[in-house]
């Protein structure tokens, strides 16, 4: 089916979308008025929409298509598995070759004793699984009061009914009766908003102290775990100082709480190494994965647990009793076959190494935009980065929401042939595929700059800037 230039078909699709398709995290009534941008195909770093517009994807879909679009070997892996065995349950001791090989591979790649892998449908289910395993673990090991979880302000841990409470973004709580009484937050390690952005150790110490204080306030016997992203993604790409993750890990160990690292975005080369934990030699108790695991080609996530957590649950269950956690599509063989091929492309295919080479031009391109009148901050690790726009570089004041700056930027960017993430608080998120070429980085930054210039040309935006 080709949509391009078929206007009646496009109009029908547009109407059907508005009438029937509920979009994730969207303003429903506003979407009905606006309608969808229908994407039709993708190749490499490029997307083509149903009107035939070609746009450069600087966000890897939703920070997931790390290998770029159109990797034929991945398509073949999926098709081959579908022909051989499109479905195999993991219930009743059944298994499938790709699921087994993937679990083994992830256990090899994951640090330390993270040797046990539960395969999910995506990141939200991976976080939800982590929460359920933690509850089971402390009940099974005779510490049933340990129920409270601590996470970071502006953290994102998905959209399940418990995970959305660990997520600390207002839209995920409003009207959903969240957070739960067992969910708590400490401030983000955000250098740009710190009183002294250059004092890395001070920022780390403040975070450690906040965790200690929160645990003391709740009582160590009541706290189960600390959840964090190594770089906070959906909260605005907040990049903590190097050493932060390690310091938090050490503090969690000392406080006798589990340390859960949510690598849903940062995993699979997004920040350089296979996992962000590696860069700081951190071994969490539980790691959650998704996105880059299958590069978005099919849905899959994973919850990887340490020997200790695994044994606590396994040996705590009554003899022969099942651990009641599972889903029809757990360890889906087609997703597992895709993940195995994607992992092969990262390693043998050289995509991880290409992503690491891209970190320098990516950083340079973002940092060069610091001079732009709209830009207050640029930050990045590997191929995960952001620009924060401010109306006053000295006070770091944002913009009046009535300006709808993020929406203007997203629309202008699209007209300029580029997509990235324009967060509501005027932080622009970037996560190019790890396959980007030098020429694509050049084009990306030329288009980002033109977008900022175009938006700045609007008189009301100019007026909003501090003179
Ligand atoms: N955890 C983190 C850190 C994420 O960034 C996301 C998604 O963006 C999730 C969990 C949820 O993953 P999913 O959208 O696959 O459910």
C-alpha cells in the first residue's frame, strides 16, 4: 500500500485516526482538532511521511531505533522466525531457542551477577516487573515491611499503574491517583539548575545526602529500593556529573536498599558503552531494558536481576509453588530473534563503535549552539543530548507557556525537514541513530540552527527574550 499522492485515502486515514486512535500521552481533544502526521516509510536516518515529505530523524523514533530504519537482516530474522515458529509460550516450562539465546546473551552483556532475565513487551512492563519482583523478594526473604520506593524528580519509569508513580512527571499523575503512598522522590542531579554547575562533587554529595535523608525519614526497614535512570531522558535529558551513579549505588548498598537502574533509554550504546552502568563500573541489583534491545522493530523489554534477588525469590517461594508473574507474550520468539540480530549489528556490525565515533561531532554541534540567543544550556552523553531554551541566560528563566514555544519549535522543525523532541518546558531532546554519518550530523545541526533562527524571527519570541 502506498499512501503518497493518494489524497482521498489519506483524508480517510486522517479522519479515522481522529475518530478512533487514542495516542499515547496526548491531549485527546486537541489531537482530534490537529489530526495525525502519518509516517509511511523509513530508510537509514530518514523518514518519509504520507505526503511525501522526507525528514531527518534526530530522535531515533522515540529514542529506540538505534540501528536506523530498513535494516534488512533484522527483517529477515523476524520473517525467518515467523515462518519457523511465530509463537511459543514460556508457561508450563516451554521455551524457544531465540528466547534462551537472548537471555544467555543479555546475562553475558550485563554487569556482575545480573544473570537472570525476564523478557517483557517493553519498558513499562520491565519496570512493573521490577516492582513486583522487589515486593516478592522482600516478602520471600522475611522483610515484608520494605515496601517504599524512592525515585528522582523528573524521572521517567513508564506508564504502568505502579511505574507511572515512580515516574515523576505531572501528566502521569494528574487524575490517575498517583503517586502511591509508597512512592517518593528526591531532587534530580541537574548541573544546569544547581547553585554551582561546576561543582560536580557538590551535586553528587547533595544527591547522596537526599537519598540518606529520605531513607531516614521513611525508616530503613520500610524502604525497598531506589530507582534511577543513568541519564534522565523524558525529564529533559538531565546528565548527572560522572561519578554520580557510582556514589548512589554505594549509598544504596550501605542503606540496605536495592539499586534499580532503568537503562530503557541509556542501554545499547545510547550513551557510548553497551550499558551506561559500564562507564562507572556500577553493578545494580536490577536493570530494566527495552527500546534499543530490538531497536523498535518489534516490542520487547527485559528485567535483569542479580543472583541474590533471583535466589531470594526462588528459594522463598513454597516448594513447587509458581511465582505468579507472566504474560502470554513474555519472551516472544519473534521479538527475541529480532533482538539477537540487533545485538549482532551493534557488535559485529560495528554500529556500537559508529555511535561512539559520533559522540564528538554530536557534542560539538550541540555545544556550538550555546551561542544562540535562545539557548541556555547544552548537555550530552554519547548520542543522548539536549538544548535547554531560556528567555534570560543569566537568570535561566524559561518562557511563558502562552507562547507555546515547544509546539512552534516542533512544527518549524518539521517544516525544515527534521524531527527531534520538543519538551513542554522548552528542552529540546536529541537521540540520533547510532548509524549517523558525519554528513547527517552536519545536516542535523544546520536544520536545528535554522529552526531556532526561524522561531526567533517571530516578533513575540523576540520580545520574550531578555534584552
Ligand atoms: N523507562 C524509561 C527510562 C523510559 O525512557 C521509558 C520510555 O520512554 C520507559 C521506562 C517505558 O518504556 P515503554 O515506553 O517501552 O513502556
